[in-house]
C-alpha cells in the first residue's frame, strides 16, 4: 500500500462512516447495530491475523493497552450510535474533527505533553464558537438534537482520552493485533449492553440499508480504516492524518444532504465553516505564508 492509497482510503472511509452509522440504525436498534459491527469485525480480524500469521498477545502490558483502547471503542462508539438517532450524519464528522485538538489538550493536562501558541488557543475558540452556532439552530433546541450533540461530545472526549492513554502506554505490537485484541475485549461489553438495553434478537431486513451498512462498517470502517490509519501515521506522521479531518466533514455534509436528504440551514453552514476555519488555523500553527508575519509566542510548552 502506498501513502497516496492509504490517504485516499482514510478520506473515503472517514467521510462515509457517519452516513453508514445512520443507515445501520434504520431497521436495527443502535446497540444492536454497533454490537453486530464489532462482533463481526472481531471475527473477520481474527481470521485475517491467522492468514498473516500474526498473534494477539495477552500479556499484562497488552491487556492494559486493550483496556485503554476500550474506552474509545466501547464508550465512544456506543455513544456515537446513540447520538446518530438525534442528529444528521454529517454532524458526527464535524464534531469528531475536534478530536485531535482535544487529544492535544488532554495530553498536556494529564501528562504535561503539549505545544500551544496563542494562535492555537484562538483557533480553538473559533472552532468552539462554530459549535455553539450549530447548537443554537432550531432543530437542536426544539427537536432534541441537543441530546445527540451532548452524547457525541462525550464520545469524542472518550476517544481522545483513549488515544492519549494508549500513546502513553507505548505498547509496541502489530497495529492490527492491537485493534483485534481490543475488539475481542469489547464484544462482552457490547453483548451485555445489548441484553440490558435492548433484549431482542435483531431482525435483518435485507431490503433496507441497515445490514449492508453494518457489513461495510465491520470490514472497511473497523479494519481497513484502522490499518490505513496506522500505515499513514507510520509513514507520514500524525499531522498528515489530522489534516484528513479538515476534508471529511465537507464530504460527509455533502453525502448526508444528497443521499440521506438531511436539511442544511444557513446557521448550520456558518457554524460548520467556523469549526473548519478554526481547525485549519490550529493545524497551520502560524506556519502559513500569511500567518508567518505574526510572531505568536508560546503560551506553554512542556514535555
């Protein structure tokens, strides 16, 4: 796999995942949809590891890494699927675009590792203002969209915290084995939640989008997406991956509007623009031609 192929793969998968999550909830309950997705991904991933002759370690350090990853895989995905019942699919991509920023902030808060400038703090404020603009739209206030926004913000926080803890653990192993190990550990939690919160066997309506969306997310979203992600991080660095989050919300917005008939108000468009503008400035960090002339000093640098 080349870097270009990995980059294109991530853009496609991350842009289509929110819509696929929304479609998987069409005839399945959220907890059934996510449980089947993770269970299928664990089975498929195990088979792939067998074919690649890669083993899953169950030593203490590996289990701690899986446990930290579980915070995002179980907690984050569970809340994301619940949120998809209340919000348009594209908003999932917009809010998740904030995850690298939250990861950076959490890394500094808990481990003293971070590199911030006044420009980055301003950029974060711009993105947060955009999120506020989105949240005061009529559908959020009057149509229970606020429930989905809150659930999704907690999900992003859990994903970010999970990433920080996994990075701190620094367990060295095949990326796919870590992914599959975490998926295997997550299955009992999803099944227990399914029994307690749903308690019904799923009805697969193959004429609906739900089963096909779950199959797509199991194979592409949970396995190929992760593999491409780790490959790109290894060869191009985390910054290159972070820049993907600037493109996926725009594509996800277009897909949600055209394929799922999700309405877009002017206020939502403005709010989304503010979020992406803030993220662009944040990732740029004062290195662009225009911003170079402004000497933004370090607010704090530690670690």
